[in-house]
């Protein structure tokens, strides 16, 4: 009897120690998971205690019947199930495992009696880009309608459930963005080129730059090279080559005896000789222009202008390199900045700067057209207001209603016709205002043979040959 009590005390001491220090087992032990088996009173038989511990992730429940004596009273599957229930284990119970454990009377050994379902993580979405493009690697000549990218949608994860019956949320798949700029349209999960051009990635944004790239020299045999966007020529343009762009033109080589026209800018890296360049609403930039015709709705930037016929709206900048303007005819409504005007040999150089009589006359003509449209619109408004009054009075006829509909339609057309005229007048007015303050700045010298016609209140600043700072309209100055 005394020996049984000692054994019983030792057994309960071990149970209490496990309860107070579960970290020794590395898992959580629920003190209420102890299920006493056998008769304690009289201690006629050995005592066994069933316990259940749960793995840290809550996905596995282990049953263990602890006993110091193999002659304990046999335990049943119900004893184990009661211990599981006391531990809060309700889900994923393996009844066959519990039954087998009881049949074999396994003691002092962990037996898996319940398993949860682990959550299945989702899969992330993907952006499958169809071209080998990067920040430093654009893809030229992508055709209109070409597929650029296919977005693979993420797949949702599947939630799990632990042995307590609690839902364990799954990690969901992440969506992937494909950030686009101009020229790329989305249809469903796919992206396409809205128009042909160069596919670029800038700052993580993909777009189609409206460009056509020509990797060869251009001449008359190629016919007219035309494109609605920007044309980039990685070569020379010569022998009566013709290039026309709806936006800009970039030539990596030279241009000679050819024609280049662009709505926006023209840039030439090599020398330009005996060529005609026209940038309708942009700038012309390059290094050395000789015997060339340059017409720019914006400005012109060059190192040397020799014998050229130049027309520029916003000004001419020849302050880099030699910075020389010599020979030819130069017309500018904006500032002209250079280092040298003319040559030591007194090459005849004609410069007309300041207010443009052409722009002034165009402005007057446009203002006359706008005034006429305003008068026509005022007449229409009188008729519209008359019919509106009749509508209020209830005396408007079907004929009146028909006339009103037609009048409103014509008025809308007149207003639409007026908008671009007003915008053009505003643009010309700004240019004329700029021209009235136009300045010719020659950093070092204005040589003899230079003919200056100053229109409007313009001025000359020259360190070598000082002149009066201001000139009245139409003044001709000859530097001898």
C-alpha cells in the first residue's frame, strides 16, 4: 500500500511538472486534458492518466496514456476521446487511430489522434511581357495591334482548419500591375499596341512612343520616308532623300541635298549641306549648317550657320562651338544669340529681326474673320431668343421649332470655327510681343558686310562695335 502511494505521488508530480512547465515538452499541454483511469480509492490497481497535447500550429493532436505500471486498468477509446474533448479537440479526429491505440493499450507514447487541414497558399499573378524590353532596351518598330503583355490573374488560396475547428486563413495570391502610358490599350487581361512605334519602359511605365526607326542610309531610291509619328534615322540622308514626319525627325548622321519636314522638331547630329529642313511647330537643332534652308516654328540651335536662309519664330542660338553666323539671310522674330556675326572677308550677311510684318498682317486678317463670325453668331442669338420667348408664351409653331434646331446647329458650327482662329491670334500676339523686345547679342564681333534690319523696338548688344541700344521700326543698319 505504501509503495503504491509513493508511485502515485511520483506519477502526479510528473503530471504537475508537465502542467507547470509545458516548455519542457515543447508543446502545449492542457491541464484539463488529463483523464484519470482506474480506481483511486484503495489503489487496488495501477493508475493511468490520458493526456492530449497540441502542436504549436494547432494542426496535430497527440494522445498519451501515462502510467508507471503496465498492470494498470485497461483504458478505452472513450477515455482517449474524453481527454481530446477536454482539450477542445473536435476536428479531424482519427477514430481508427484512437481505436487502435486502445486495442493495443499503448502507454507512455504519443499517438496522433487528430489532424487539421493546412491552408493552401494562393499563387501570385504574373505579367507576361511579350517583348524583351527594359529601361535601357527599347524595342523599335512594334506593329499596331501587337500584344504587349498578358496579365495572369492570381489564384485564391484555400483556407485550412486546425484540430480545434478554427479556420486558418490562407495566404492569398497577389495581383500584379502592368502600368501603361500612351499607345497601349487594355482588353480584358491583355494589353495591345494602339498604334505602331517603339515600346519603351521608363520608370516602370510601359508605353508606345510613336516612332519609326530606320537603320540605314536614305536617298532618292527609297522614295518618300513618311510616318505619322517620329522618325529616327540611324544613318545619313542624301541624294534627294525625302523624309516627312507627323511629329519629329532625328538623324544620327549627315543630311545633304535632301528634304526633311516635321510637324515638331528636327535634330541632326552630323553636318547639313544644301538641304531643306522645315519644323512647322518645333525647333531645328544641329551643329554645322551650310547653304541650307531652315524654317522653324520654334527656335534654331546650331554651332555654325554658313550661307543659310533661316526663318525662326522664337529665336536663334549659336553660342556653342564657333558660334558663327555668316553669309545668307537670317530672319527671326525672337532673340539672336551668337559669338560672331560675319567674317573677316566681309561676307555679306543679312539679318532681319524683330516684329514680323507677315505675322502682323496675319493677325489683322484673323481678327477680321473672328469679328465677322461674332456678328453672325449675334444675329443667330437674336433669332434663338425670339423663339425662346414664344416657347414661354406657348405660341411657338412647328416651323419655329424647326428653325430653332437649325439655328442652334449653325451657331455651334460657327463657335467651333472660331476656336482655332482665336488660338492662332493668341499665339501670334505672344510672338509679336516677344519680337518687340528682340535682341541681337554677338559676344565678340559683328564684322563688316553685315546688313541689319531692325523692325520694332529691338536692340543690338555687341562688345566690339557698339551701336545705339534701340532702333525704331524699319531701321536699316549697315556695318562697314
